[in-house]
């Protein structure tokens, strides 16, 4: 499935000869020679051959894999639709012999994921108990269908990520300065990956302002990936997970070129796997500036590339059209309003504190968003606000924003 011996030889050769950054313009073009020159949305490309496959044929590969990594662009809904499709079809094929690992949850919240899947807590409590807004922060509705399906089918969902306080320690102190007690909280962390460092330099190096900052970012990135890798290994080695097939939903940057999470899990287990990389190509034209085709990294970026659209249709969401500052004191303060939004048309202003909607006290952004989804376009709601100590009630008509 994976020609790791060949990859190791390529790595060794490149280091010895120091030709990593010496690709000619012709060689840069040939990096794309096995990839279709034109692709359509929903095409799935088998990267080693460049053959466009249908989803049914891709599924045949999964029988021989213990782990299937499906990446995402966090804010692009179409990548989550791809993850959901893999989940649904794998459940049809493998049934209860399936588990899901998710980057979006840190390991200390595993008990609440278990309660969610078991049906013991509702969505409001689930978001509250997992501290979704602060711990992850992306729109929950991007992930809702995946988590609802897991709950409906009773599929175990595993929290993979490192606690923020651990990441903060490494970010501030680095790995070498950690105490023995702090190191005991961490898995084995390898920061020496050559192409991993090259990738970070290529993709985010321009924003790091110096070698020291890049080194810190490399430390944190390796921490995230080793921690998530260890979480996957711990589950698949446990009595509950042994022998199960695991779908891992993480950001594309953690699976591209295999050197993130996949290689770190493989180092620990030698379990077979595949990677699926959902991505967008402008105009359907793959180009050498895409992270998948970096000329400085002579590795295959993934097993499969799934072409998605940024305009995938989805259920229209209902919003007030406000940007909220969600503070520790649980006050929802309007930072700004979207132009032409329901809130603006009703008369709400930046600086207003939202006290309640239809008489319901709301303490978090997710509570506000969740409640609004019980409405329909054309409905009205009453919004109670505090403006400089004065309590005001507005009637807001909810309409679809452009």
C-alpha cells in the first residue's frame, strides 16, 4: 500500500546530494505530469497514477486499511460533506467495526463525546460541556451532520487533540526547556522530520519572522501531530478499539505528504492506511503553486485527491448578522453588524449587549446560533439588549442575507 522503503531512499538521497531546492523549471512542471490537467468537482484522483476514479472503486481500497485519513479545509463545507460521505458508506460496509477520530476535540472532553454518542446529553449541553466555541471555534454546523450520524448509529467518536494548556507550555518554553513533570504529559515527539520542516518553511515560513519563530512553530505542529497520533494508537490498542477500522478527520495540513499524523501513527503501529485530501482547484486547473505540488518535496501528497467546490449547496442558515465578542463573563457583546443584516435593519448597534432572544437568556455564541435555527425565514424574534445601562427591546425580522 505504501512504498516506505522507496520514500526513505529518496529522503536519504536528497539529503546527501543537497539538490532539494535545485529543481529546474522543467522538473517543476513534471511534478504535475501524472495529475490530470483539468478536473471537475467530485472527481477523485488516484495520485500515484493520475487516474480519475469513482467513489465506489475507491471504497474497494478501504478493506485493506486499518486507518483512513480524510482531510478538510476547516471553513469549507464541501470538505465536510466529503467526510460525511466516507463515514456513511463505511458504516454501510463495516457497521459496528468503525470508529471516528476528530482533531476538533481535546482528549479531556472524551467523556462528553461518549455521552453524546450514547444519547445521554442534548446538543446544547454537548456544546457547553466540550467548550466548543473556545476549544475549536469553527461553525459547529459544519460538523453537525457528522456528529449527528455518529450519535444515530452509535459510532464511537474519539477526541484526538492535545489540551490547550499543554500546547501553550510547549509554545512558550519549547520542548528542550520542559521539566520532567511537563514532559511526562507528552508522547514521544520527533521534530527532526526533514520534509516536514521544509513544508512549514514553504507554507508559513514567510509569516514566522525568523528561524527561532519557525522552530517554535515546528515544535507545536509536531506536538499536535504526535499527540493526535498517540491518541489514535491508544484507542486502536485498547479493548474497545482493537481490530476496528478508524476514520480520522483532521485538517489537510496534518496529512499532506504523510509526514504529519500518518507517518507518526505508522511509526508506532505499522498499520496500513490511506489518505484522502479534499481540495479546491480554481477553474478546475491544478497548478504548481498548490501545496500539493511543492517542487521542494519529492513525495506523493496523498493517496487520493477529492476535488470539491467552495459553493456546495447546503441548507441556508438563519443569522442576526452580528459579530459577537464571546467573553468569559458570558456577555454577548456586538462588535459589528453585517451591512443590510436583520440586526442592522432592526436598529441594533455595535456595543449592544444581547441579554435574551424571545425571553431566552443566551450565554454563548453557539446557544444563539442554535436557537436561531429553530426559526424560519420571515419569522420575527424579540431581542433584549443593554445599551450603556439602558434596557431596550427590538423586534427583528429574520430574512435571508446575501
